[in-house]
C-alpha cells in the first residue's frame, strides 16, 4: 500500500505529485529492479555494486528525492544500495500478501533494509544531476510525520521548494496500490 501526494509551494506555485511507498506487486518490482541493476540499466554504479556484493540489496521504495545542496526535487525509486551484514542469516522466502503470495520471488523489503542489524547502507542511489551531490530520499513516513506530530499537526512539510526555497505543503493525499 502506498500514498499519493501532491506537494505545492504557496509562495511560487511550484507543484509535484508522486505515488510513494510500496505497492501490492512490490516483490515483482524488486525482482525487476535487481535484474535491471545487474544489466547496467540503472547505471554503472549500481551494476558495479551488485557485481561486488552479490548478496547486496536495492531499496526500490518510491520516494521523493531532494538534493540538500541545490534543492533539486524529483520522484522515483530510492535505489540506495545496502550490504547484508555477514552474521545475519537470510530469511526464508516469505509471503508478501495473502492475495499475491509471490512465494517464488526473492525480495528484500524497505522495512528489512531499515533494520540496521540486518543491512548497512553502502551508498545512496541517486546523485544530483545539477550539482553532483548525493540526493536525500523523502519517504511517505517522513511526510506523514508532521501531519501526526501532536505539536505541529500541519500539512506543511520539511521539503524545500526547488524554485524559491520556501517549504512545500501537502495539497492532496490519496491511497494507492
């Protein structure tokens, strides 16, 4: 399940929309991303990483990506690269959903990657095209944090407008899968 967002700047009118999170067919999307990464379709850096770390994993969760240096904002899969910690046994292939079990597909969920005892971040997946700095991923959970923070309770995000620098607001939210 994921959440669709439209973020908007109330100062200059900039707007961007994206479906964030992971959906029903995530295991298949993970499998396709790993295949594309090994084939070099996701760039030389990811291809080299997967060659050097056959047990490595990619975070294919849909996110907003923002450069902390120049403010460029885009959307897409995170693609951060993770190395499996050697002392942690691999989990058995699991069922992603009772409606679509995907028992034949090996995948690593974004939730597993965030468990620091299992995986360690190797490198961010995206480099800013404008300035060459690593981009920060902004997840669904990070956007929702301000909406449910008892002190804030606001639709204003911590995401800066790439045009004018003002903070963006959540203009629309919708669920998807």
